[in-house]
């Protein structure tokens, strides 16, 4: 069962101060909280590897087992974003090309 999680404090900010909105806030406060923990799915994990065209978990404590993109575990760590490095490299490459073309 998939749950729709909300930030209760943010949700309360959407309500004004009319009678029914105050009642809605009170009702929202009575809804039980869940113990939600963020997870890193295998597709975004730094331990995701590929072996013989299969996606595997390459965690040091693991056994190179096959995983699906939506799987997750307690060892999951988000991959570092390399977007800045790629952009920086592209900019340097463009600069070199411009210099080469000019002279």
C-alpha cells in the first residue's frame, strides 16, 4: 500500500481562518502521523552496478545480487551529482574550440 505523505505544517498554512477552515486544521491535527524514512532507490544509488547487462548491488557488504531499479535497502547512498563537473568540462571544451578556430 502506497501512502500519500504530506508535511502537516505546510498543509495547515493553506487554510485561512473561516470556521470550516479552522475545523479542517483541527481535523488534520488528529490524523495519525506515520514514521516515514527517506530511502534511496537502486536506480539512484552509488552502489548500483552492471554485470552481464544486469543491474546489481555492488555494496561492499553485499554479494553482487541482482536488483530492480525501484528496489532499496538500508545501505543505499545517493549518487553524487556530476552535473557541475560536466558543465564545467563542456565550457572548457567550448573555449578551446573557439581559440583553435580563431588562430
